[in-house]
């Protein structure tokens, strides 16, 4: 009796611990295989890469049932099932089309139905665990389909069973029959205006660079560069050069005025030094004369012919003369320092001007490259945005992810779509006639055009 109760308690605890449900039935009841869970989507729908599945494993156990009131010998059997939480869970079909389940292995499911997959799981469970199980497989989510191209609302849409190209276009609001042509033309005109603005900037920069080179080389005139002539024409190129030549002459006149001011300053400081030196020479003469007279008075004093106060007076005069002499020496030193600084100003300014010109030329080169890149992008965008006529669909392409990678498939309006497909609507677009003011792309700008077109193709 105690053994039977203990077994019942143990079975009940196990059932609660695994989160399972229990139901009572006699021993000869229907087998475990009769417990079938209906799939969420039609069974015949094949599984695809990116599908998310919820797989639940339920295992059954049998234990003896007691008589009414808990007395006597066991009567029949009590069948209990519980969920295997170690195996149950959410799984996704991986890039190679397979699903990995702990203890059971890896299953190739791409292109197969739910029932077929469920049967493989049951066989693997019995083979690896040694007991039968009821298995429930549901599709939780499928990858959406994506619609790009001339449709009203491009984007991602939920995939449903039996979806074809026309369904996807309907979800995207239908084909764009030219309602956005006006906005496209407006944007195209803006890009054309940006193209003309950048073209003018490049011409100005090319003329400026030629002027900076002439200024660096000390020339008063310069010829239009070949690139400017090709871009603007001979007449316009000379107009740009004439404007920069005026600036060049102004800069040359400014530099000549600076050199003249430096020369005048040098002359003035030199004259000041010479004047101070002449005054110093006069002080030196006065000092020498006072020293001679002091010597004579000292001799006369020794004989008693001169008073001491005369010698004191002469010594005071010598002291004043020495003070003046020291002042002149300081002034001469300061003036000579100013003279050296003035003489160094010219070469220093010339060196600084040369360095500034090199930096300015490098900056102009960078600005030219940037402007040419902008011209290329504006030309490419204008060609795409400016659509004088309504776009008409030409073809459909489906980009499908496979184990070997993305694959492009030519499609029609009735072609079926699979989860994760990208439907690309290809439309005819009128070619953009270049504006006379918009120059042809330079060799430096061609890579930018390629990058822009590649990015637009990817989008």
C-alpha cells in the first residue's frame, strides 16, 4: 500500500515539475501516436530559410492506478504526459536550410512540409531517447517579402500562402504611373542648378590656382590653364583669368609697398644709429678733455696753486659726461637691434609668403576635387530624378536567398513569391538631356558617378 502511494506521489511531482498535463484512462486506451497537433499553416506549405518554428515535445508515462478509496491492489493504469522542456522551444531555419535540435541532431527542412518534418522528429526521438513522443510543430513567423522600384509604397510586406507578384504590387499600392514625376522633375532641376553652381566654382578655382602659381613664381601675367579652356571655352577662360590677373596685380602692388616701407624703415634706423654714434664720439672727446684738465689741476693743487673745490667741480662734470655716454651706448644698442629686425623683415616675409602660397595651392586643389565630386553626384542624381515622361514597367525580377547565396530570377505578374523574396520592379526611364551649362564629367569625377550609381542600384 505504501509503495503504491509513493509511486503516485512521485509521478505527480514529476508531472508538475515538467509542466505537463495528466489525464486518466484505462490501460488498453488509444496509443500515444493518436495525439496530433494541427499546424498553424497548411501542411503542404514548404519550409524556407528564415522561418521561425515553435516545436513542442510531449512524452507519456504509465503508472499503476489504485482502487476507489486508495485500498486494495492496483486496478488498470494511469497514463500521464509531460512536456520535454529541454527539447521544446523556438527554432529558426538557418542559412543552410537546416534546424539543429539538442540530442536529436540536425534536420534539413528547406522545401519540406511540416508533416514530413514532424515524422522525422518522431523517428529521431524514438531512436535517441528510446520512447515515443507526441510532437507539435507550428510556424510562428515567416520572412516578409520586399517590394522595390516604381511602386507607390515600396517596403516590406507580410508573406501569405499562394502570394504572387501581383499580390505584392497590390500591397505596395500599385505601380507608380507618373504621379511623382513633378516632384522628380523639381528635384532634378535642383540638382541641375547645383551642377551649374559647382561648374562655376570649378572654373573660378582653376583660374585662382593659375594666379597663385604666377604669384609664387614672381610673374605679373599668366595664361589660362588648359583644363579651364576645355571646361569653359577660350573666351570664358580669358574672362576668369582677367579677374584673377587684377587680383594678382593688386597683390604685387601690395608687396611692393611693403618692401618700400621696410626699406624706408631700414634707412631711418641706420640714420638714427649713425647720429647716436656721432653724439657718442662727441661725448668721448669731452670726456678726454675733462680728464686732461683734471690731471693738470691735480698737479697745480699739489703745488698749492689750485683749491680743492675746483677739482671737485671738474670731477662732477666728468661724472655727468660718463652718464651721457652710457645713455648713448644703450640707445645705440637698441637702434642696432631695430635695424637688424628691419633687415630681417624682408626675407622673413618672403619666406612666409612662399609657404602661404604653397598651402593656398594645396587648398585650392582640394576644393577643386571636392567640387568635381559634387558635380558628378549632381549629374548622376539629376539623370535619375528628372523624368519628363511617366514610367512604365518593363520587367520584374525576384532576388531569392538560397544556400548558395542570392539568386536573381526573371518573373512575370503571376510568378509565385516565397518568404524573404525581394521583388524588383524595373521601369523604363527617359534619358536626361545634359544642359549646355553642365560640362561633361571630368576623369576625376567618373569614379564618383560609378559609386553613386552602384549605391542607387543596391537600394
